[in-house]
């Protein structure tokens, strides 16, 4: 009798566990799995392993991207005779969150940028062009507030896509109410930039302030971008703009992929 009651009690406990507690634990299990996706460093602080240069043939032997004091340094001061020079990840990415720090210099007039979901095409623009969207990094005054907006370098596009403009010309009316740009002599001298790409949702954050929060549907997945196989997946790259006199540093470049 006691043994039968004990068996009935065990069966009741198992039934309650299966019907009530396990369904409650399953969502927690998947949340835990998502939380286990760790940041991965794209720059090891020592060398350019995992990166390569893309540029036109005439710039192949010119060195602008180097390692200095644990940072990636781009220095083209006094050497404006160059086309776009790109420091590109060997790997490709689709959906991800990327974070980096950059140090700008108030006396540097040059432009940089963070290319994403992009590819270099050696068959166009006299030997090479980077197709795909770019997060603008533009420290020089009077328009450092452009930093975090999206310019499309794709060959047939070449215009601002956030905000949406017909060309490269950004009027002062688009200056946000609030933005922060630090220069080397300010505070710690480093700016924090975050890029989140999740499907067609693109978001950028500069020093804690959202600069872009945008649905790119119909643009980054249109026929032109599909032709170049950009906009939805591709490489990440740092830009030295054509002909610019630039001094800028990057560090703490990290990424975590968004799994679906």
C-alpha cells in the first residue's frame, strides 16, 4: 500500500514537472543560448592579421595603414596623390553588431568611413571601386555631425541614403540637434561608434547618441545592390578617402554576429 502511494506520488511529481516547469524552462534555455554569443575582436592590437588592402594599381606600393602603439593608424599627411585606399576584413558578415573606437585630430582635414556589407570590384573605376554602404566618419569642421550617417559608395548610386539625398552634398539643415565629436585633446580623446545591421534595419550610435535608425528595405536589397552582391552581406572596411590628407586611429574593433 505504501509502495503504491509512493509510486503515485512520483508519477504526479513527474507529470507536474513535464507539463508546467519544462515549458517554462525552454524559453530561458534559448535566451541563455543567445546571451552566450560573445564579442569577437577583429583587430588583435599587434598586426593586421585578418585584414588586407584594396586599392587601385597605382597605389599598391603606398603605405598608409600601419600599426602604432596598439592602434590602427591611417596617416596620409602630405601625400594627397592617392585614390581611395581601403583596409578590409578578410571575412564577410551579414547580420551583426560592431563596435569600435576612433581618435580624430582637429588639424586633420581628411575623411574616413566604415564600409559594411561591401565588396571591391577590380573591373571598374580604372582598376577598383568599393561597392556598398558606408557609415561616414567625418571629423573635420564644419560638418563632424555627418558622422554616423550612411553614404552609398555603390558605383551606380554614390549618394547619401540616410538621410536620402540625390548626391553627395549634405546641407546644414540636416545637422542633428545633438551630437558629440571628440578630438585627440578632448577628455580621453576617443569616440565610440556602434553599427547594428539586422536584416534591413540599420542603426548607428556615436558616443551614445543614435545617428541613424533606418529601414533600408527597397534600397540595400534592390536590383543594383543585388547585381554587385552587396547591401545584404559582405566585407567590413575602413576608408582613406580619395586625395585626402588624413590622420586617424582605430582600436577596440569588435563584432558579434546576430543569429536567427
